[in-house]
C-alpha cells in the first residue's frame, strides 16, 4: 500500500501541474537500481519517482539505499518520496 500511495501522490501532483504522466510498473531480476536506471534510459524517461525508505528499519550508510543508487545511475532527474508520505486526499 505504501508503494501505491507514493505513486498516487507523485502522479497526482504532476497531473495537477499540467504534466502528461505515463506510468510503468515492471518486474525484473538483478540489481534493482541498475535495472531502474537502464529501463529509464531505454524508455527515454524524463523523470523517475522512487520510494525512499529502508524496509529493514536499520540505518544505512549515506548513499547505500536503492533510491540513492538510482539517483546516481539514472539518465534523468529522480524524485525520492518518503515511504510515509501522504497524498493530499489522505491528509484531509
């Protein structure tokens, strides 16, 4: 549910600003950050939106999360949305 909330929040905000938004959800194997960055390059993506929290609850070294790696590898801008973020609808 957190992933769906992240996606709805980001998509809703972009659409309200007048952007045409296409969303892709895919399953792949291997290095997640590399797979996301490679697929964004293949699609000539303008933006990547990823969730930014560790499921393990353990503190990690800066830059070691999947979101941080996607940010470094991506061919386009990346927005990292905190997993606990709420959409405007849920905030009311």
